C-alpha cells in the first residue's frame, strides 16, 4: 500500500502549518530532513513525533523513493510536551 511521503493522512487540527510546509519543502528539494510535528492516530488521539525523511537514490542519482521514519517522543502526551501549535506566543 502506497502512502504519501508527506504523511498528510496523519495531520489534524493542531498539526502546525510550519511543520507541514517544512516537511513538504524537504520532499520537493529531495533533501534529508528532520521535523518535530504533532500527528494524529486513527482513533483521533494526538502525539508528538520526530519525522525524518530520507531520499533513496538510484545509481544514476535520481530519487526513486523516500524512507520516512516517525519516532514518537518517549512521553508523547501533548499536555507535557508543548505542541508547536499550542506554544505561547512571545
């Protein structure tokens, strides 16, 4: 089953626009990238994760696919780890 590398099926109301833009930009320029992002499970519960995108290149150097890894924070409770969309403005 193919899924979009941008993981848009995991976005929800508190997924920050900045995180989404950063992730999509890295895919457009074929760069390895790390973004801290708030995502949502199928049941609607949210969690914070580090999302790493890594392009996989052929022998000729063109990108053939991406490896996307999600590493949930050890304490993925958004109440204890500030979600980027909930951070107080300074």
